[in-house]
C-alpha cells in the first residue's frame, strides 16, 4: 500500500509539475462554465415567458434540476469522453517510451501495487477535476432551490463515469508504448460504450436489453435523474474492476512473456 | 553472487541469447563485453528480472530470479542503457521516489538520499529538474538511483556511453569507488574501460559466450583488443573457454 501511494503521489505530481493539469482543468471548467451559463439563461428566459403568459402549471414544471443540472451533467460527460483518454494516455505508454518502466519493473514492487498506484493517481486527479465543477450547483444553491439529493446522485454518476473512463484509459495505455494509439483506442472504446444502445429499439427484446445494459449513457442517465440503483452501481463497479484486472494482466504479461 | 546457467532467450524466431552460463563472485567487477547486438542488454534485463528467460536459470545472492524475483529485485541496483529518469522531477524528489519504491523506510529516506547525492557528486544540483541536467549529470542521477537502496549487486548497462572524456573519467572513478564489496556487472564495448575497471571478463558474441576468464589471464600474451577481435571472429561461438574458466 505504501508503494502504491508512492506511485500515486508521483503520478499526481507529474500532472501538476507540467502544464497538463492546468490546461486540462482550465479547458474543462471553461466548457463547463459555458454550458452552465447557457443552460441558466435559457432557464431564465423560459421562466420569464411562462410568468408573462401567466401559466402557473407550466411554471411548476420548470425546475433547476431538470433544466440546468441534468443537461449540464450530460454535457460534461461528453467532454469527459474526449478529455479522459488524453489524461490517461501517458500513464503506462510514457513510462515504456522513456525507459522508466524498467525502473518500476525491476524495483521490488508487485504488479498490483503498480496498477493500484496508477489508478489512485488518476482517481485523485478525477476528484480534483469533478470537484471543481461543484461550483455550478453551489451557485444554484445560493440563488435558487434545486433539490440537493438529485444533484448528489448526478454527481456520483458523473464521478463513477469518469473513473470507469479512466480505467479503460489505463488499460489501453498499458497495451502500447505509443501515446496516440493509447488515446485513440481508449476514445473509440468509450464512444462505443456511449452509443452502443442506439440500435436497442430495433434489435429485438433480448439483444436490445443487452445493448441497453452495456450502454454507459443508460446507467448514467438514471443517476442524473436522481435514482441510485444497485444495478447501475454494479455496472460501473464491474467496468472499473474488469478494466483494472485486464490492466494487471497486460502489465504482468510484460514481465513473464 | 550471480550465477547464470544455460540461459536462452528467444524473441519469436530470433534467438538473442543462446545457452549462456557465467558467474561473478562477491566483490567482483565483471566486464560484459561484446559487439552491438550480441545479447548484452537482453542478458542484463533477464538478470534484473525485467523480462523472463525462455529457458535456463539465474541466481542472485542465492535467490532464483524466477521463484524469488522479489528478493532478487530488492538486492539489485540496475542502470539501464537509457537512465530511467522522470524528467519533470527535481533530483531530490526523484531519488526520494526511487528510495520509496525500493522499500527504504521513511525514517531512513533522507539519509539514503543524502548519501547517494554525496557519493555521486550531485550535491550542487539537488533542486534542479532532472530534464534540464547535462548528460553527464543525468548519468550520475541514474547511478544514484541504482545505488540508493545499497544493493549488493549492481548491473550497469553501458554506463559511459555518450559522455565526454572528462565525464567518462568521472563515472569510471565513481564505479571503481562503488565496487568495494559489491558485485558489479558492467556491460560495454569500450575495451580500455574493461582494462581499467574489471577483474573478470565475459565476451559474448551473437548470443554465445565466447570466453569467460580473468582479465590477467586473457591479456597475458596479447592486448585486450587482440583478444576481443580473436574471440568475436570465431562465429561458431562454442563456449569451450567458459568450461575451463576459473570461477
């Protein structure tokens, strides 16, 4: 565990001593801010129209959770699909290219410690990155009355989504020493998981259900609506564990190939 | 201290190392000589546990690298051909990180880092970023990284490659100082280096051990250059000389 933390600390530091962390965080918050600003002004616009029309029924259907937080989280999840492969592509590929992989592999570390260290490092970065976007709901809480429970469920969903993306990124990075290959293959896998449910309606009852179950968006949408179901937690948990397990295998294969 | 027995490594169809055996005793500096592509780096990577052999065994300090890989890795300090440096860290941060993953207790970490900084002449660059250092200093940081956990076996893969003459002399002096009671395997294709540093020489060619003998025996009636050329010219590579070599 001590060794894993040493590696995690090194990983996290490597993001912040280079411009990577600052560029990624700035970009993420800039886009997030733009989404938030636009969703909020649309909400205001609708609110003013409905009150001008003196339509109290429609007015009660307008709420911050459904019109601002929900779409915001969905937009952020799309940004994560693109940005996370670029954050994780270095993790193993860069070590292999620069030769530091030899240092890790010839040190008295177990593969589990190496993979756990890499995972905890990226987990820390995700906590910082998602944590910073908490500013938007905080603004809403200060000036409005959104439902706290739904926000927390949605953020838990976004966080689990980010972790699942990141472990897929670790896996693809462990398979190659080329960072571009790592990033592109991760992006493809994530996009595929994102859109896999598209043919669900026409694919027949069994296949449709399978595709829907595999889709990240389906599980994420449930949590954005405020529903924390064991089924969704199990889904994210299995994606994360499977990706970490395969990463472990892939790293191990270098040692005993 | 190090015992290599019948080691073979294949990469698909290519056989990089064929059935080689040699050994190095405690405190011995072994020069591992051979032309480029002879299998030096492969052998060293196997000894350090970076990759597995196709067949054969290696024992370091009595531990088998396959069965007790963890114990072996604790006892080996390894400087690969490209020093494994994190170029965005400072020298001290880097060495502290290496110390931690090599299992040095937190209480002793500062002392260990100070010690290698001093030994490797890095005291003046402690807070510089590794990526901004000159090649000579990087090589020293590489050596410091291999030494930090005070290993009983040091494996150095071409430690003086690409350095200027002054730096080469510095690194050689350093290696001589380090040898002491450690077993050192030093791979190189610079012959004078071997003549200056090593007691024992293993010449490897096309994956075979061409000869294993003490430096004194080899250079009795010819210079090391002549001996080297003679052995690498024999492309049959039958390790006849190895069989009668003194241990």
